[in-house]
């Protein structure tokens, strides 16, 4: 069979004889699409195996890209005879956006589905084709920055699955990854981020969340923004999985702004004169407040401490150093998986007026502060998208407004 449903077997011709229009026609036919192929790979491989591959990277995102099956979309031929379009062994799932075909000279014509599952030839093809595709993407990233950004917006979330599933290819995939960030317009790769790191910065800061808008609105970014520290925006669900398991890039540790303790004081200007307003210094009142809060909220959080990662907000939740990142925990819980007990830490901003006032009143022995202390947890819960006691919050807010009105 030398044709694919009436279309000439283009892969059998010399590369130099095939025009861009012929490639587009063939791609549209085998892929069932109408867009232009953004990248074309015409491979004739000989040696351990002999086969031809004609592969296309689409311009537009296919409608079935995020189907649960995550199927490889390559058609398999054996000596020009169509065998199947269901051969997941040909291509890893994170390259399922690639369309085209492979024509093998080594497989038997009567190869069965069961034989394909265990065929060593397909495993070799998989590795070779994956290497060629990633190399082609790296070249296009270097030569066509605008086009690569469009590719990334369409397929980046899929390609990043390889960082979690294919550790052997991590060194090839990581330089291809692009992010939006808190300080840059457009997209940036990790090498660009490293080149913009501040003096003394030895960590790559990133923030995960349900969307770019949710991340940018997070109080966890306040202290970084105030100091001009760039934070990578990791809003795809897969980011919560691959970044913690990857760990480092070029020797720099990935650090989530919502996880663990983060001391940003090393980025403060040592020559700037600090006032009590800047530092939140209150003669130990904040330490006393923290101790008092711990006696009341020890069942709600694993710890309470002060932080300098906040600027405008009074409090936030972070994940403990030895626990799962909060966004990953949310994703797993939403899918019905057990994540163990929450290890959330309440961090309070010692320079925030609400915290300073509460600390002062607590040091003076004022009674009836519990509802206002609870508002710190409410605020952190709202920022975390997990406020559950709506009625209680409304009552506490009303009481606070009444007291404020009485003092007018």
C-alpha cells in the first residue's frame, strides 16, 4: 500500500523534492487538521534499524490534546503497508502533539497488537525519534523565538509532562521550558532567569497556583515584589509535580514561595536606615503575640511564626519544610487521593498595622481579643481560597466594624 487514504506516500520521496505545500497537504490529511505544520522532520534512519519517519509539529493545538488516553498520534507502516494508528510505544505521551507516520523495514507485515507491545524495535524507535524531536525544538527555540513562544503557549503544558515521567530526558527538556514571571513581559527560559538573579541570590523562586491571575494576587509574592526579586509563574497543573521532583537547574535549587521558611532580609539594602515601622520592632510584643496565638490555634495549624515574605498582608499560610507543597496537595485532594494531615504554618507580618495593634493590646492584657486574632486565620484562609467558616467570619468582621465605628 503506497498511499494513505488516497494521498501519495510522500515519505518515500527525497526530501529535496517535497515542497512546503505538499507537506501541508499531507500533514492536513494524516492529522485531520487545517493548520500549517510549524516544524517538519523527514528522517531516514539506517543501522540497527531501518525506517523512515515523516513527523509534523502542529501550529494549532489539536482538540484531543488533553484527552485522558494521552494517545500517541503516529501511524505505523511496515514496508509501505498501513498497520495501525494505535502504537503508543512509538512515542512518549508528552510528545503526543506530534503528528505523522513511521514506516519500518524490520517489523513483520502480520505484526499483532500484542507483538507491538513487546517489540524491541519500537522501543529503539521511541528513543531515537524523541531525541530528534527535542533537538529540533531546541534549534527552533534558538532560531525562531517568536514562533517558539507560540509553540510553547500551545504545547508547553504537555511537553513538561516529560520532566516528571522521563527523567532520562530532563537535561534535554529543561532548557526548552518557558515561564511567565513577575518582572518580565512575555516568556522567559530558565537561563534567562539565572542571568537576571540578584546579587547573593542562589535559588530559583517560583509560585504554583490554579491560574496566572490567582498567583499574581497571592500575598506570598509581596515580599519578593517589594525587593524586586523575580518569581516564576507556574500555573499549569503539571508544574506542581515536576518542579519539586526536578529539584535544581544549573546547580540552583527551585524554591516555592508558598513552601518552607524564606528569609528575604539578605536582599534588603544594608545602608538604608531602618525605622520601627520598617522592621516591626515592638519590644518583644510580637514574640508574645506569637506565643499567645499558639495556645489558641495549635489545633488549626502546625506552627505560627513571623515572616518577611509579606508586605501588605497581615498573614498567610505556607507549607512546612518537610511537607507537600500546598498546590500539589490541592490537586491530589481534588482527585480523591490521600495526602496525609495538613502541615500548614501560619506566618504573620510583624510590620502590619493589624498585627502590631493586636500585639500591643495583647501585651497590655486586654481581653476579648480572640475574635480579632481569628481574623488573622480568616485572612490567610481567604488568600488560600479555603475559608470554610463564612458565618463566623461575617460575625467577626461585623464586630470589628462596630468597634471601629465607636471610636470615630
